[in-house]
């Protein structure tokens, strides 16, 4: 029986591990994804390749919440709040145009769900200042923007903690983000752990755990106790993994019991908040028109709603390898920003054609750019057609966000109820 179960367990846990999901803290109970984006206005191809394409894929694999984080925008743009509103609607239209599907994912605005703010406040009670001060994003950004505005504010220091609240309010098991955001997800994990450690122990925890273990059935209960012992006394990590998979695989226990067992297995209390995994976006970074990262502040972008003539003009005037002064001078693709885009857009044969033609001066730069222009136009055409539909139908966009809010709020409310209970904030 034990062997059989172990086989079952390994069959269960492997695909989860491979996908980088959180088989740790909360097991596979939620497989839920949450991500957020600051409303910076119209999006560009960098957002599309770096983030949105990934969201579009994830929305059909997991329950996804995509949040427009307007409060995060306020932490840096507190002096121009009027911009945020317009940016929100422009950004939602671009999400939808890029293929984010409101029947598959929940799209909502952070400030529509005040539970984020409540959780942020409650978490702030247990967050050591040093955890926030050591965030690399904090000092870097503060310095980068120091000539424009004063970011030595309470709100800006709390930026990563607000992000933690966004994530924890939904028990998100994974958070798709770029590398720069990984420290924020790591902070979120630390906060969840600290919270669970401080407030996870119910007064009758031991008794409830006993009941839950009983429900596993005799054989599984025995196996569970053995695994717990092997992990806690001998530090066997494999026993921990197997124990988690065992808890995941049992069908007939409640969510609360599952959390108690996971907590007991690890030696803490009940896990109230879920530790999220970082789901690093793997897509190659799309460089901007000048070869640097595509970013509005560098003025090197192609917007998702860029007119086709403008796409053409922008690519045609892109700088190339400076060594190619004349058409007859050979060039080196590695020194040319156009090549960075070909690497994303061109098929292998075109890539070969570029490399050979460039190095032998067999092709001219305009010639080289043509397949790129065609590929980008082709990619943008369906996106722009969808954007137009939503532009012409603002009430549809409002409704999508209102529906997202409903689901988001129900979920966040339930979490906050548990959090308040754990923190003894229910007075009657
Ligand atoms: N800080 C993130 C960024 O700048 C945006 C964000 C806010 C976020 N809340 C989040 C991302 C929650 C993921 C999950 O990109
Ligand atoms: Fe760049 Fe293409 Fe010109 Fe070579 S031929 S320098 S890759 S644009």
C-alpha cells in the first residue's frame, strides 16, 4: 500500500514541480495566479512580449487575477493623480486587445477592492522596516527619480508590502513577474511565513490536527506521522515533499484541515496565508528601437496601437551598425539593434539571410528591415482590430472590470475574514 501510494504521490507531484508551482506551503489547493500592472497608459510591444503573451497563455491553464494597481501608481505619481484614470482605461483596452480574455481571467482595479488596503495595514504591523529598506527597487528608484520628485515617503517605502497584500489577499500560488520584481515576491513569502508563525496557532490546534490526521485513514495517517517525523527530526526534505503531496492527494478533507496538516507537517501552525512562487517570465526581452530595453522613458517604443505607417517609419529610421556607412560596407548584426528584433520576429531562414547578407554587404539595411516591418504589422493587425472594438464600446470595458471586481472582492473578503480572526480583530 505504501509503495502504491508513493507511486501515486510522485505521479501527482512531478508535473506540479515541473511547472514551477507551489507544491510547498499550500499544496496544489489553489493553483491560482495573480499579477498586477501599474496603469502607465498605452502599452507597447515590450509589454506584449514581456508580460501579456504570458498572461494570455496562463489564463487558460489556471485561475488568473490580473490587477490594475492604481495605488501603486500613486506611490510615485501622487502629484498627478488625474493621469491615472485615463491610463487605466487605455491599459485595460490594451490588455483585452492583446488577448487577455475576460471570460477566462478576472480583470479588476486594485482600489475597487479596499481589502488590499486593509491587509496592507495589518501586514505593516509585522513588517520590520529593514525588510523594506533593503529592497533593491527602493533605493534605486528613489535615487533615479530624486531630481524629479521626493520619494522619501511612507507610501513609497511600503510599495512592496502593498504588492504583498495584493498577492496574499488571493492566496495566489504563483506570481508571473519579470526578474526585477522577484525580490517583492520573496518578501511576500517572508511576510506570509511570519504571519503564519505569529497567528497560525489556534488554541485547539493540536486537537484539530489529531482529528484531521484521523480522517486520512489508518494507513495514510501512519505514513503521515512517519514522514512528519522524518522531516522534523531528521531534516529529510524528501519526506516534506512527499508529505505535502500526500496531503494534496487526499480527497475527503476540508480546506481548513488541509492547511492544518500542512502547517503541522512543517512544524508551524495553521497556514493562513499562502506562500507564493515566483513564475519568472522566460520570454526573451524585446529590445527597443535603439537597442536598449523598450521603455516609454527612452522614447524607443512601438505601441500596440501604433499606426502601420508609423511602424514602418520607426523601423526604417532605426539606427543600424554604425560601420555600415555605405551600402557596400559589410556590417555585423550583433552590433545592430535591428538584429535584436529579428531574433524575436524572424524565422531561422530569414535570420540566416540577415546574417549572411549583412556580413557580406549582400543586402542593404532597408532591405533587411522589410521582413521585420512586415512581421510587426502582421502581429499588430488583429490586436488593433480588437482594440478598436473596445474603444468603440467603453461600457463593455467598464462591465468587464465591474465583473472582475465582484469575483476579486468575494475572494479578498474571505481572506480578510480569516486574517481578522487570526489577529483577534473580531469584537462583538
Ligand atoms: N510592482 C509590480 C510592477 O511594477 C506591479 C504589481 C503590483 C504586481 N502588485 C502586484 C505584480 C502583484 C505582481 C503581483 O511590475
Ligand atoms: Fe543591421 Fe540588417 Fe543593416 Fe546588418 S543589414 S546593419 S543587421 S539593418
